[in-house]
């Protein structure tokens, strides 16, 4: 059994949304406040009738309703017909008991829904309440009821529900969030039914032995020795009903109570116990940001464990490119204006980034505007030009400049072409604009991708183009050279009289006398000097154009 699709209406961040899922791993990615957590909460609500670990009947609040739906209600006549409803539908596979047409599509499907809506039995009371409509400033949830049904029109009961999830969220360890039940759920998922029965039996026997202790018996004998309180026998006992057994059990790590261990260790243990699911009582698991509180090596080990033990469907939210890359880009579910999955991304790209997960692919996924460049020199100069023209850095205007480094442009562009991120590519022509720019760009003829490069084949890379842009005369070139070069190197250039020879010397500093040497450190040092300088310089036209996203 797995969740195929979730539809959400008027729940928190989501006004309307349809979310398809992968059968095994789903990596939910989105900007801050995009709705990732809302989706996990919707999964919990529809599968268990709980919100953050508590029954929705006791947690119902106006804050659960989508803001736009609330505004529409408050702006209207506030009649019962205008009251907003929350509807969450879960479409599942391999559960014929839940098959029917009781869903928003009116189609034969397997699934369940939960609806939070006006209770018609309270119509007369609401009509009376509505007489003071002007004072209503929120959704009056006191007049609401909760409906929890299968698509087969059968009401769902918590104890006999077919779809069960485990929701890993460290914040629920806080006393105000019902830590006892939360830990109990995790413990139960990690034990077989036989082990659970033995654990409970032995726990009751331990409680019973408490009452047999002589000191306890003495206390009980004196508790109401003269029968002033009651004519019956009054004593202190250890309660052994099932709920008390659960509340009395805690995890311990090296004899330290679980809630007092480090946050990283808590994260690891919760996730691993949930994934193992030895109790066989969980169909899916949700995990919020597994990277939290973990070192890189511990995160690497945890992600490997998740990859190797994903027998059940898993939903993971993350802000980590490493987590996304290791668990494979084709499992990505992007929460944005338009929900998007990357099932069809090039398999070579997905496999390459699994092997080389350190590249910051999430920046391409989440940014609206991206400039891809070959090296840090390009990045620094583009930032300097933007700062020079706008008085601020490009990232302050939502433009993210990414150095592609070892994996090159291809894998970033594969992501961008599927997602639609606007990407400007700044690339050296390496001596042939036709071959390395025009022909290369033919592979990425998408409206959101554009290429920018020096079209003069003699100017193979960034530095020769920069030098050419400042070569109007000797004074202009020397002014630029004084900014870009070290004092020693500039003094050498300053002794040369001829402009062409000055340019040759200048270019040779970066690429060698034969044009084949790549002095990377000198290039970066020079770019840093330019960036730190208070002086403005001339830039090649292709760099200027690459900063435009009109």
C-alpha cells in the first residue's frame, strides 16, 4: 500500500493543491513558507485524524484555515454557505476496502478523506450568532464538525484505520506536544507484536512487585488505618492499564533518557527506528529536515541508511542539496507556485549527483534567476558589475550566481530545463564560438535558458576579454592593470611602451606566453582585487548582457 496522491483545499498554506507522489521516496523541497510542512501535516491529519499528535477534535482552530479562504468569508455576508471548509483527500493503492466514488472527482478510487465543515445541526445557533456579524473576525470553529470517511462511504475509526503513518518531528518531544504518546508510537513501530506483548506483560509484573515491597505495604497499612476516609481498604498502587504502561516506557541511550540526549542523536534514532518498522504497523513515514543537528559524516551515514531501508513510503522535507542528491533528484517534489516532480530527469544527471552529492543543486531548484559560470573569477566580476550599476549585490535582487565547478554546466541545465528556472550561462568560447557556444546551446533550446560568451575567437576566456574591453589606449589599459595586477607585475607592464605589447604581456600573466597556461590562482587574485577596488572598470559586453533577465 502506498499514497498515490493528496488533494488539499483551504488547509493552512494551501488554498488548493494536488500532489502526486512516488511509491517509495519523496523529497519535498521548497522555499521557506512554501508549504512543505503543511503537506506533512495534511498527511497526518487525513491518515489519523490528528494534528501535530493531538486529535483534530481538540485541536480545531481558525489558524488551520487558509488565509485567502478566511478573507473571503470575512469580506462576505458571513452566511453559513460562505463558511470555508477544509478538505484533504488521500488516494491510495491496494486497499479495496476503501474503494468507491465518495471523493471530489466522483470516480472509482481507493482512498480516504477528512473534511472540517459547518455542522448543520447548529444552524439555528449560528443564525443567532450571525446577528452580530460585524463582530466576527475569524472562522467560528465552534460551529464545525469533522468528517472522516473512506471513498466507500464508510466512517473511519482510529483503531481500525488501514493507512498508518509515523511522523518524525523532534519538536514533539517537548512536553507540551505529548512526548509520551509520540515516543510510544516510535517504540511500538520498532517492536514486533510478540515483543510488544512481552514488554507490556513484564512491565505489569514489575509494577505489581512494587506493591509487594514491605515499605509500600507499611505505608498502605497506615494510609487509612482507622477507616476515617472510607470503610473500604485504601491503598496506593501502581496503575497498570495499557495507557499507563505506554506512558511509563521511555527510550534510553547509554542509560540517559532519550529526551536528554543530543538533538542529532535523537534525530538519527527516531528515523532509523521508524524505517525499520519491525512492528509492521506503519505504511508511510514522514521526516522533517533529517540534516538538522547532524555533522556531515553522521548525515552521510543516515542518508545511506534511509536509502537502504526504504521498504515503506517515505516523505522527507529538506533544505540540503546533499540529502537531495544522495536520495536521487528523480525523487524530488518541488513545492512552488506549480507543484513539480522530477521523475523524468536525465538518469545520468541523477546518478552523477548521487556519486558527487556535494554540488549545490538546490540553488538551481529554488532560485528564480540563476547565472551559471565556470569559475570564481566570473562570479566576482559579475557581482562587481551589478554592484557598480545597482548599489547592491545580485543575490539581494534574487539573482543567484553559481560556479559549476567539476560537474560542468550540463547537470545544472538538466535540472533547469525541467523546472523552468531562468538561467543565463556565461561560458568561455575556448577558441571557437561556433563549436563551444553555438553548437553547445543547440542542446538547450528552451525559453528559460540563454548563453553568453565572447564572440571573438581570439579572446578565448574571461581575462583576455576584460583586457580587450580596457584597451582603448595605453592610459586606459594601465589604469585597469593597476587595479587587477600585483604591484610587481604592474611595474613590469608599466615599463612596456607599445599598447599591443602591453596587452600581450597582460594576457600572458593569465594564460602563459603560448596561450595554453591556466594560472587559476592569479585569475582569482586579480578578480578579488577588482571586486575590492573602489574604481570602476570596463566590462565585456557579454558579461553586461548576462546580468539582464528582462
